[in-house]
C-alpha cells in the first residue's frame, strides 16, 4: 500500500491501490531469489525487459510474501532492467503483475520452522516470458532501487513495531507463568535468577521501543535517507530483543513453551526470520559502520571487481 501510495501513478492507484485500501484484495512482493546471495540485491538475475509497449518478465523468486493468500490480486516483481549507460543501482524495475497473467507458476509454498504461515505464507514462483503493459512499471524503468529504499524504511519500522508488541506479550506470559507455577516451595520467578531476567527483558524492550520511536520520528521529519543509521539500528535491535525475551519466556514455561499451546514458538520464528528478512543483521551493521565512518571523515575502501 505504502509503495503504491508514494510512487504509483493515478492509474496504478485506481487499479491496484484502492482495492487494497478497501480490504478487497491482497498483494505479493517478489524480490529475493534462490540462486544468488540476495543480501546484495544487485545480484538479482530475474529480468524485466521493455519490448515495445510491453515489458517481459523472466526469473525465479522465493520468499514471496503473501503468495498463498486466496485474495491475492497482483504481484510487485522486482528485476534487472539492463542499461550499460547507468549505474548498477539504476538498472532495476518494479512491475505490477496481475496474479492470473499467463506465464506465472507457483511451484511451492515454503515452511518457516515447519509452519506454512497459512493462509498468507511465502512461496517460490517462476515467471516465464510474462508480459504486461509498460504502464505497469512503477515510476519507470530503472527506478526499482530508489523505490525499494523508500519502501524498506517504513517496512522496517513496521517489523520493529510488531517485534516490540510480541516481546511485550512474551514478557507478560512469562510473568503469569512464573508466578502461577511452584517448584521447591517457591514460585518459579523466585528461583534461579528469574527476577533479574524479567528486569532485563523490561529494560531491553523499552530500549528497543525508544530506538524505534526515534527512528520513526526522524524518518517522518527528515526523510528516509537522513534516518538510515536509525532504521538499520532498530532492524538489528528489535528482532534480537524479541528473540532473547521469547527464549527466556520459553524457558520459564518449560515443555509447554515449545509446544503449540502457546504463541511463543510463533514469536520465536518471527524473531529469527526477521534477522534475515529485509536485510540480515550483518548488512545493517555494515551500513551503520559505513555511515559512522563517513560522519568522522573517512570512507570505506571499495571492493575490487
């Protein structure tokens, strides 16, 4: 929704965005590919080639978000649009593709820690000479990376907000479980340093919350490019905090904590997956370090081709 609201033209908003806003349809985002290291998105092998008044799409994508939802109406497909006269960050396009366009084949749905995350899920999908009108390109050929940066800032904020909410719930569950169960004539929370673990969880959650609030405020007031350090920082912090808090809550729950009787395994899968989605921890730390060096008058040496 946010991507189309920010970068779509009037026709694209009417055809694709308005039904999303009305809750009548859902969308899929296809970016990651199985055959390349997608932490460097310039590795992308899928192609989007302009052919007259059409654009031709070919390639294989996976971890395509929301692909299993029965209400999916269209896909946003990001791919390489070769142009030797432009920089490598100006050679990718985002294209709107109705889900029923000939040449699209959903090969399988992917499990995360054994769960399909139905009905939305993530899937592997092949595009075989898929043709759509040139007017379906968002922004125009070669603008994919610029649009991606505009999308990923708010998207990462959303991820971190959800992590904080999940961490709060995990902490709440840990407290109720720890106070309601007894062992060795004491409540579980009174044993083995568990009170300190509760305190540490509260500190970490509030730190993550304030970092996220700061990033969101800077993004809203100064724009995504001025908030790159803050956005990358929370993308590292929030999933890691959630993972740590959930791990603690699981331990207090005992066997129940890793079963389907609580939401904790789903929270853990969410946390661990988000340490890869929208850029792995290492990429975000690299970005933070690069910007910090620049702030102090240094530049990181470029790798040799």
